């Protein structure tokens, strides 16, 4: 097997593992009624589509067809090893965030019935560890796919979702949890412990 084929398969295995890992949490989270869905709007759906394009569709087209060929460059073994390690770290962090958030998790922005503010586990380190995990995934994609367009599509696509959503998510959480969320914000950063 060529190094390129191995790297593409490693990327695909990472994406499928993430998808399968999420299924039981999705089933459980769906059972919990939504109290406030005002933020689950066309804007949030558009951001989710952009993110899916960058983390899923564009890299899948590249992996299957090699398009856009002009943006490809030679791949090195160290880059592939780093990519596998970063994807493994992303999946581990996804697992932890789902376990900690439990039924309070949702794909779109919403507040559930009896929504609980989670500030323990990985949520004690940063306020948006699931978004940290998505950025790690996007970084792994950039390392595993030696194509400037397909590689960087994840960072751009998820970056757009993150920067256009995180402020609104925090405003929504402040509205729902008041002083409790203010205090949580005062002692934590967004996605990188101690930094940002
Ligand atoms: N931004 C978080 C959660 C992503 S899931 C992260 O990156 O880990 C998005 C949903 O999680 C939002 O609709 C919100 O209702 C919920 N949420 C976000 N932070 C939360 C927290 N600290 N405790 C409980 N629910 C939270």
C-alpha cells in the first residue's frame, strides 16, 4: 500500500469512528425535550453545512478522485504519523466531551428541559472542549491529506462555524444560567487551556 493510500484510509477511519461513536449519544440526546430552540435557526444550519462541506464532503471528493490535482504535494511519513496521532487525540477528546455533556448535548444550538450546566471533567479545563476536538480533527485532516485545498478545507469550514457561533452560544448560555455561567467564563478559556 502506498503512503498516500494509507493516509487517506486513516483519515476515513477517523471520520467513520467519530460518526459511529456519536450515534448512541445522539439517540440519548434526542430523547430529551428542547425548552428553547430559538437559536436552532437557518443561520446555525448554514454554519453546520459549511462545516460539513469542509470536514466531510471536500476531503471525501479529494480522497476518492484526487481532485483538485493541482493543489497536491508530496507526502512524508512523519506528517502521516503526526496526522494519525492528532486524529486519535481528537477522538479521545470527543469521547470525553460526550460522556461529560450527556443529554445536554445537541448538534444545533438549543437549551433542553432541565438543562444542566456542565463544568466538570474536560469542561473544567475549557468551555468548548468539543470544539477543541473538532479543531484537532481539522488539523489531522490537514496533515493526512497532502492537498492544500482538501487539507485546509476542514480548518476553514469548522473555523467559520466556530467563530460565527461561539459568541452566540455563550450569550445563550448566559441567558439560561446567568451568574453561574459568568463565573464559569471568568475561570475558563474557550478552547485552549490557559490561552484562548
Ligand atoms: N460548545 C460546547 C458544546 C457543544 S454542543 C463544546 O464545545 O464542548 C452544543 C450545545 O451544548 C449547546 O446547544 C448548549 O446547549 C450545550 N452546552 C454548551 N456548553 C455547555 C455546558 N458547559 N454545559 C451544558 N451544556 C452546554
